[in-house]
């Protein structure tokens, strides 16, 4: 991830991946989309995943509302989360 400072999207869903995400994952990136659903990762999400200020727990939780619902499926609902004052947004799945 240190070599991908402009990474904005990381989607590896439905790949049956195992193991854990490195503690430095996302530390130096502009990560706005992060989907690792339907894998078999162990452990916790790295604390640095939100280090760039793009995602934070309070912002995510406050936007998981019916007004921000943009889709749903067998594994959960997808919400639009506004990430900064310029109005940029990301999609977040709640499972």
C-alpha cells in the first residue's frame, strides 16, 4: 500500500481470500471504496484504514440511514456515505 498513494478503490469481494490485512493497509492512500466482503479474512480491520481522514466511524454510522440507502441484496444493504465537505461520497455495505 505504501507504493499506491493514489489508490481510491479496493474491491476484492467474493474471492474466498484468507489471512489478515496488514496493519499499515490504507495508511498512505486516498482510499474511498473498500469492499472485502464474502471472504474469510481473520482479525480486525487495520486502525490505519481511516488514517487519511476519508473514512471515520462517526461519519459512517451517522449516514447509515434510510435516506442514504442506495441498494440491498442477500448479504446486506448499501448506503451512500458523504466523506468530505466537497460532497464526495463512497458506497458502504452494512451486513
